[in-house]
């Protein structure tokens, strides 16, 4: 029986651990180590919208592959009647772009109900928002709320024999007894893997009571001042947001005012919405998601295979299932587990 340590119990760590236990449970014992659990991870702060967002230089091919697998996974749960238990809401999404070089992203082909917005429609939104839009599209997406699905998946993981331990891992040397390590530490990979290419992209959001909202709106622009999004969740709506390269986790009142001002232009009725929470999370951004294996020499001289799965920026939930599947395959490969051994 191989012993695998997964570090991290956010959206990325938990989906990866579950995939490993599901796929290789007959020949592997999977233990999650984490110093934070739901509701205290970065994943819990996210609105959980399925939409590849803030992904720097990742190839369109990888983004499509990882995100489309997650989309199909969420759609299946929704079709099987698991939506409420798993924290899923179907979301019609309107994406509006003020980018100079607008082109429709390739990932929309993974979704259902995709449609480019007509010139007339763009014109109406431009007048409403006071900003000229260069393009836009609609599609059907989902929100998959981590504050609901993390506890839900944790139960599933424990039920099929997974082990969860609350512990801070200061160094990989602490995990010598394991045959392989899966590193899903998000922003903390900066320290644990000495990887300074992982940087925080500060996201401030407002949660408000607005049960009449049924559509998600995402406005993208070169100017942060002009960007905004509105994402209904099951019990509140999320208004965002910021995208600043910063470690600051305190709420800025000027950011809140700007977010409310922009959302109000788009949806004047939000003046009625009661504000429930203002919160900041740090997205674990990296030029490219790190999803690869390396052989790491511990202080004792033992060589341990380490698979890294971190740096998902503003799309950790959107990419989670696709990346978890690739990470599990890499673990199988480094341990030379073939299907005949399963
Ligand atoms: C405001 C905001 C809105 C967002 N909206 C969306 C959205 O709508 N859709 C979307 O797809 N994404 C969204 N994101 C991005 C998403 O939240 C992240 O990409 C995702 O949370 C990353 O998940 P993760 O599991 O890698 O990291 P985390 O959730 O941060 O989890 C990291 C885990 O690693 C553990 N850990 C780290 N270091 C150690 C250590 N040394 N020892 C032990 N444990 C350790 C932590 O305890 C934790 O359990 C948003 C982010 C923000 C901030």
C-alpha cells in the first residue's frame, strides 16, 4: 500500500485527494495535511463562478482541458440532483468587455447556451454603464460555492477511507514516511517550494442580500476602475472586485465604494441590497499553473516524488477537477502504478 501525503485542503487539495482516493484507493492510503480548513481557506472567499479568470500566460489548450472537465463534473452533479448539497447554482452569465483587443475566449466552446451579444445589446449596456463595450457574450455557467462543497467533499473523502490531519507542514522533510507528496498549498507554495513566481492578486469583494438577482455579470476592462462583477450565490450575492498585486488583506473603503458605484451603474436596484460582509482574499497567481512532478531530495538523502498543483489565480475552482485528474495521473505515473495493479 503506497502512502501519499496531500498538503492543502482548499478547492485544489481536496479535489486532488478525492480523485487519488477514488482512482487508486485499492493500493494507496491518502492523507491530507492542512493548517486551514473550510470556512477559513481562500477558496471559501471565492464566489465559485465557473469562468477561467485571471490566468496570465496559461495555454488556451490547458485552460480548456482543465476547465471543461470541471464544467462537465459540475453539470453532472447538478443533473443528478446534488446541486443543493454540493453548493451548485445554475448561472446565466453576461460577459461584457471594454478591452481594446477583444476576442471571444476559446473556453466558451465547453459551455452550453453560448451566444455573442448583438451590437444593439452592447449599445444598450454601454449607455447604461457609461462605458463603450467592444464585445460580449452570454453562456450558461454555474457557481460551485466552496463554503458548501468543501465540507461536502470532505465527508465523501473520509467515507472512502481518506485521512485528514490538521497540521502545519514547515518543510517537506517532515513527510519522509510517505512514498509521494502532492503539493496543493496555493499561495503558501511561495514559501514551502521556495517559488517566488507565485504572487498574491488581492481580491476584495462585498457580500450583500439581493435575492432578486438571477444573472451573473462580468465586466472586463484594461482599467481596474472600470471592472466589476455581480455573482449571485445561494444565500447572498457577491459584488467585486479588485485585482491588485498585494499582500494586503485589510478591507479598503475606497475599493468598496468603487465596486458599489460600478455595480450600481449596471443594476440600479442594488441600492436596496443590505451589505452583509466585505472581505479580502489573496488569489494564488503564477505566470502558469504549476502542475508537474519533480524528484525531491530530503535532508536524509531519500528521494521523494513531489507533484505540484498550485498557482490557479482567479480560477482555482473552475480548474479544480481537471487539474485534480492530471495530478492523480502524475502520482500514478511517478509511482509506476499501472492499471493491472488496481
Ligand atoms: C475574491 C476572490 C474571488 C474568487 N472568485 C473565484 C471564482 O468565482 N471562481 C474561481 O474558480 N476561483 C475564484 N477565486 C480563486 C480561487 O479562490 C483560488 O484560485 C483557489 O481558492 C485556490 O485554491 P487552493 O486550494 O490552491 O488554495 P487555498 O484555498 O488557499 O488552500 C490552500 C490550502 O493549503 C493549506 N496549506 C498551505 N500551506 C500549508 C502548510 N505549509 N502546511 C499545511 N497546510 C498548508 C491551507 O491550510 C489550505 O488548506 C477567487 C479568489 C478570490 C480571492
